[in-house]
């Protein structure tokens, strides 16, 4: 992440009082600096760098601090609160388990876990038969990595290589970090990574639908020039459903070609659906936009409505590759988080949140495209689908790296009562709860417009 530090010094800002937002103090609010200093002393700095808001409670599409400031949340807690913050059904279902009481049961059989798995697999669709539950997203991508390699080894001893995509991101533990292609973030990894190969991402400013297959084949031919055979050496493709930092989807033909290559060469195709899953893109899972089948889905984030649950979903023949007891974790499928997972799926079904995401997504994208039209000096393009979107700014503004200016945009939004996702680079991401009202969605977009007007004016100088 670019080294931009949000100011900790409270400044006087315009007060805001609307149905959806309230800013009634200086921002950051009084007391913020003291808490941040305390955290600086006792917590690893790797956790720091977020917008300086002290979360006190979160409900629906709003975040509140203790002083009554209230923000519209366009982050969903980094795409977690799909069914809304503090969702009452999630709270009730969790409460029922707490009241039993039952706080955990390790891998012993449990009815809530069984019910959840059944519901989850049904939600994933007819191509899926079994799931394996974990706690963090990074564990899910690691589990998929293991399954792809085990599947390859079953076919041929050296069918070991997983192809991943440059710029995708899969988590911070060793395997996930190796799959991710962020050179700076994985400089600590000293393991031999020859069993993970990266190919380039087809960015829409370089590659279009029509030449995307050729782009893929050219990239793969570099691997074959290095002696890697798809048939003999490759066991899996791991794709983040869209390029995370900019919510940029692949050209459909690119993904269909990968599917085709997988089918012809005994290779598994896994999608990392951490951000894209559970209705976020206007489909149950985001990869469905490509019209292909997935062999494995890795999911987390929105899955638990705020509770830590993740998982891998696939066909029985793949999911059962590890021996009994050989792929489990202490908190796998904890009944409390499974109860939360059940409530999330109920909310998605009962309130048709997948359709809501598609419908409100249309409004969001139409409005953002209008912003791109009105601020061409700032904005390179709008990307995403459903209720995930990014505004990608020009890489340079006034001849300088734009990342600090884009960080300043997120800061100014915060001062006006709106939270957007700070990426640390030339994009901001927008992913409100799927339950957001149309009024709050439009109000939040108006805040972005107000901020862009200020920035555009400053940029013209
Ligand atoms: C695409 C993707 N994969 C994996 C992860 C890792 O998930 P977690 O932070 O729950 O380990 C994330 C988290 O941001 C993600 O966005």
C-alpha cells in the first residue's frame, strides 16, 4: 500500500445531518488520536493504516462512532456485510446457539454444521457436492491449492503446477501469498515457487474480448518454452474472480478458453470468490458471469455476515482426495459461525439480495459512468458488476503518481460521512451492503461527486 497517512489531527469540517449521514464533530473525531496511539504501542503496525474512524456500532448500511457521527458504508467491512451490518437474523440465529450453550464442537458431528453445508452446497448450484469449512479466506485458497495439487498427483506424479494470475490476491499465509503475485508483499517467502506460475492479467485498456484468447495463448506459450506442459505438469488454474484492486473482470473469452484448456488437460479451475461471492456481483457467485463451470470455489468474507467463516466447495471426487482427518481445522464449521452462515443464506433468499445487487448495481454503475464522463481529467474508467465497483483514476495526475490524491479522496469522503474502500493505489472501491436503500446509495454517490469537484478544481490549480 502506498505510504499515505491519514491525518490524525481533528479538523473542522462542514457539519452534515441527513437521514443517512451525521457529522457533528471535527474529523477525525476527538479522542481518535489517543486510541490510535494506544494501538500503535500494543499492536503490530501491519494492522494499521485504515481511515481514522473509531467504530462503535454498525447497523444496516451505517457505521457509527461513540460521538454520534454516522457514515454511509460503501465498504461493507471489506465486502463482508452483504446482508447488512448487525443483521437481526444473523444475531438471532447466533444467539440461539449461544443460549444452548454451544460455543464450539471441533470436528465432532453437529446438526447446525450439517444444515449449513446442505444449504451452502445448494446455493452454489448443481455442479457442487461437498464443502469444507474454515475460518479465514487465506485458509480456503490454501485448501484449494492443496486439492488441486493432490488431484494432479493422482493423475501423474509431476502434475504439480498451479497457474495463477498476476495482480490477483489470495491471502497472507504462505501458499496464498505465493499464489498472489505481489512481489513486495512476498519478499519474505524464500521457498521454491517453481510449482506456481503466473500469467498476465488481460487489462481492458490493453486487451479486448476479441484478442483475449490470443493473449492467453501467448502467455501460456512462454510457459511451454520453459518446458512446462499443460498436460503433464499443470494441475490447476487459480483465478481471483476479478482483479481485486480495480474490480476488473476478465474478458469472457479469456476465461472460457481457460476452462477449455482445463477440460482438455485434466486441470482443475478454481475461483477465489472471497470478494465476489454471496450476491455481491448480482450473481450467487461472480464467476457465473463468465458462463463457465468451476471445479472449486473458495469463499469467505460475506459468507458469515461478520462472523469468521470461509470454505471450499467442489465435487466429491476432489473434495474427498485428502484422507480422513487430513484436512480439518480446530474451528472448521464452528456451530456459532455456521448459524450465522445459515442466516446469511436465508437473508439472501428471503430478500432476493442477489437480484437487489444486480438492480442497484445498475443504478450505481450508471451514476459512476456519468462521473467518469464529467471528470475525464481524473477518471480512467469504471469497473465491476452489481454492487461492486471501482473508480480507476489516471495513474498520474498533474504529472505525479495519483495514489496520494486518490487516498485524499477517500479521506475527504470520510469527512463528509461516506466510507469508501482505500486501495492505496489509483482506485477506490465501492461495495455497499446489498441491503442499502436506493436513497442512501444515491446520496453516497453525490458525496463522491462533491469530492471530485473539489479535487478537479485543485487539479486544474
Ligand atoms: C480475493 C481475496 N482472496 C483471499 C483473501 C484473504 O481472505 P482473509 O483476509 O479472510 O484471509 C482476500 C481478503 O481480502 C481476498 O480479497
